[in-house]
C-alpha cells in the first residue's frame, strides 16, 4: 500500500499544481508523449530480450504484491511448523500442513521436500538454488527500472533539443514558436515525471523487496533443513535469529 499511496499522492500533488495554475490542457502534448514515453520504452528495450520485456511487468507486480513478507512473522510461522512436527514426532504429518502454505510457494516447496524424505543437504542445495534464481529474476526487473529511469530524462532532453531547433527555425513565423517551445519544455517535464515519480522509486522498492524476499527464503530453507534433521526447535530459533536483523529477532520460547 505504501507504493500505491506514495505514487498516487505524488501524482495528485503534481496534478493539483497544474490545475491550480491554469488550463491543464497546456500540459498535454502528443509529440512530447511520443518522444518521451514511447522513446523510453523503445531505448530501454534495446538492453533486454523480448521475453524479459514481456514477463517483467508480471514479475514486478508479483514481487510488490506478494514479496513483502515480514521476516519476523515468517520466522514465527516456521517455528510453529517445527514445533508441531516435533510434538507429534511425525514428519508425515507435514502432508496435512502443506496445503495451508499455498500463499507461500517457496515454503510449501521446502516442506514438500521434507515430507518426501529428501536428505537435508539436498533440501538446502535445492532451496538455495531456487532462492538464487528468484533473486536474479527480480534483479533483472530492478535493472530494467533503473535503465528506464536513466533513459527517460535523456529522451526528455532530446525532445527539448527538437523543440528548440523547431523554434529557432520558425523565428520568422510567430505562430510556430509557441508549439515548438511547448514541445521543448513538456518533454523535459515528462522525462522528469517518468524518472522520479515512477521508474526510480519502483526500482528502489523492487530492490528492497528482493532483499527482504531473499532473507525470508533463507529462513524457509533453514527451517526445512532443521525439521528434516529432527533438531530441537529451540536450536532452530537460535539459528533463525542469527540471520534476522536485531530489531526483527523472535522470542518464540518465553523461557
């Protein structure tokens, strides 16, 4: 919600300033939109493969929507599973718990490996690879957003130069000076809006979500390995706290 709220508030502030200052139609220019918006995506596409371009929006949306999991809550969830398995002394009971983990596919996969009787070393290796693949995929999305954030102001500058050239070439025709100056100024405006209100903030948020997701996935892998080894949950709690930030460490056992 912070992503939606922040971006919506920023656009509303800009729109409010435009409406209070006069006619909003003065800020709409199709030539500027073509140069900046379409040009930004076209130039950014040069650095990425077509398949990546198609899947990037979906990956970014999925990460922002589902990737923001509180590490403390997820560590507590892992501890509950470990205690439940330890209490019944039966790993097979995980089969009944696994369907409840559909909202956390990574944890679901880890626990399925435990229920299937995979060796602890294999579980750790498989889950580390899965986590690494997911992080690499998300970092490509970060690279795309950062690249677009760099290109948008540059396209705005190109549009400004085009507008200035048109204006200088129309000094003998005053009717053409205004539209040319509009293109020159609005393309810079569009480029700044796209870069600083959309692409750069989304890149920072996506990178933050990627880092936090990697931490949570590490918690899942560590928990699954510990459960498979039938270790005491108290030891698992200590292990989880070694990778959690101090402010997010858990105290599952009160005494």
